[in-house]
């Protein structure tokens, strides 16, 4: 199993040297890791009123299918949790490759 790691925060413009943790997701055949800064790791925008809908933790975009978001397992110091991000939150970044059919699943733009 090979891991891929990038310098700086993979989800924002955070430069190398920024305090980071690790966000994990699955690649085609392997677990892939991405550095994530504190600001990106602690954001959350849940949608508690719609149990069958899912919200992007980055921008709050609501979708009706979890496959339209990419889930990352985040480890930052002694904290861990998960983030769900849409392709809009990291254009050209790690969430772009794994999200599926974002446009057709958007509920709230």
C-alpha cells in the first residue's frame, strides 16, 4: 500500500509550514493521505433538518447523495474526525477527483 502526500494544506492556499494534520481517503486501490490545516479541519456545516440530505463541510452546499461529496478521515494532533467536501471546495484538489455527479445532486445552490 502506497501513500501519496502533498506539501502545505491540500484543501486551501495554506503554505508549507502551516500547522497540519492528515486527511485520509481511498484512492482507486489504496489509501491516500493529504495534509490538512487546522482551519480546514475544524469547519463543519451540518444540515440537521434534512436527514436524507448531506452538506459539504466546506461551503454548506446541500446534496441528495453522499457520492456527490468526498469523505476524508482527518487526524490532527490528538483529534480525529471526518469531513465531507464537494468538488467546489478544492478545485483541482483531492475532492475533485472522487466526487460523483455533483451538479445533478445539488439541492441548495
